C-alpha cells in the first residue's frame, strides 16, 4: 500500500507550520532588552498672573489591592526662595510615628532626616529643600529610598526610581 503524494505534501506542510510556530514561540520567550521608561511625571500650570508657568515633577505609589495612595513625592522649584533650592514634598500615609520622622537616601549614601510637619484627612506631609549635592546625586543615581516609621516605630522603606529624573528636573527648571 503506497502513501499518496498529496498526503505527504499535507504532512510536510503541517510539519513546517508546526516547526515555524514552535520557533516563533521560542523566540518570544527570549528576554527583550527594554529601554527604561521615565518614571517622573511633569505637571505645569500658569502662575496667578499668567505670565509664566510653574512646574513640578512627581511620582505616586498606590497599594496594589485597594489602590489607596501610600506615598506621593514631588519636587518643584521655589521661585520666592532666595537660595533657589528646590523643594521636595512628601505625602505619606496616616499612622506614622511623628517623633521618628522619615528619611531619604540616594542609592547607598547616608540617610537624610525629614521632619514630619503636618497632617490632614488625606495623610501626613513633609517638605524639605534639596541642596545642590543632593540634586547632583539624584541626577547620577538609580533610586531614592524614602523610609518612614509606623506608630510602633517599624520602618517602611519605599524605593523611588530615578529613571528620567534629570530630564524632568531640567524641564521644571526651564519653565520659568
């Protein structure tokens, strides 16, 4: 009993399709080098007199299930401040131990203490000016780690990506 030519052609065609699709599936499993995505959002609004724009850069961190804000960090210029040092504002959750404050560090540099200043129904707030050395470290760095302390004085550290920091910082300072 002979095998028909059409059956062989069909088998070869099906085999070729399966082989090709397996190769594609294996190719898809290979890791693809991804370009880092800027993690800072820049928002600009006109000044009260409308003569210029004031901008700030920010990131917000939400709890995965509830989507409630855990922390927001924003950096903005202080036009009225003669030192011209940008201001970093943190919006943190309730339940923090005020005497312990919070701190931040860039990569493996020493932590910089931050005083918790006020609270409202939405959370706890802190604002601290950033000096030129800190800004330079942020521009070179990979991550800022913000550490806050719960009421039981337990630390909660949140890493903040510095991908896109320099571009966002340059943008908020060129909007004047």
